[in-house]
C-alpha cells in the first residue's frame, strides 16, 4: 500500500474515471481541430500528467510546448503574483493554441497565461483544464474544455501536489487538512 494514501481523506476521481473523461475531451478536440495542427501548451509542473494522457487521446497531428509559472510556492492558496519560470520555445504566431492546465482556483494565473500568450499573436487560444473550482474564482473565467468541476477543497494526485508531494498518485483525492495546516 502506498503510504501517501493515508494522507488522503477521500478519493474524488479514480484513474478509470479520469481516463474516461480525458478520452471524451480528446475526441472532442480531435473533431474540432480536424485538418489543423494545434500547439498544446502544458502548464508545468502540475499539468504534465494531464497533458501526457490528453495528447495520447488526440487523433490529429499536434505539437507540444511547455510554460512554467509560479504562483503558489509551498502554500495552498495562490499568491496572485505570477512569475514565468520557463517560457515557450515554439513560435506560436498565427497558430491555434490550446493551453492545458491542471486546476483553476482563483483564475488569476490562467488569465495571466492567456494574456501573455495572446501577445504572441496566435490564430486562436482555447483553454483545457482538468479541474475547475468555481467557488474559488476571484475573476470571471471561462474554458473551452473542462474535465471536472470540484468544490473548494485542497486536492492532490494525478500531477497535483502539495509542496512537491503527491503528484504521483494515480487518482485525485482530498488532502487531509492536518497535512497542510
């Protein structure tokens, strides 16, 4: 048994439910972008697991790149101050872009990323998020592809972390409060 399992109060989505939803999103993206070659921009670090599974469910040619930003540090709430730690390498001018993010809390980081990428003059920008926390939004945000809506609880697993731990759990679970308070 994985010792990290003891730190989880409840499993929200097991691996099978996550994979089924990702396949649905992948089919939808493949249909919408048929005949195109979109660039998927994964937001590191949390979004890499989701991006990895998502692109394997896509049936059209694609390219990938990564953007690393920081707004949490070792905390459980976004600081609101976004810092780019790794920029994209692909020229996205006149390209169709799909931002792939693990989770949206306040919406501030994602809005910053969208605004930043739009300065590169892409043909289009769409957003794909695995998890959305509508109760935590500080600004109005919208997405094109959403895996699951969740309540305002602190979740880990499937790429999501607390202080760099729990990313390797194959499911998404609620972290016990005593683990981070």
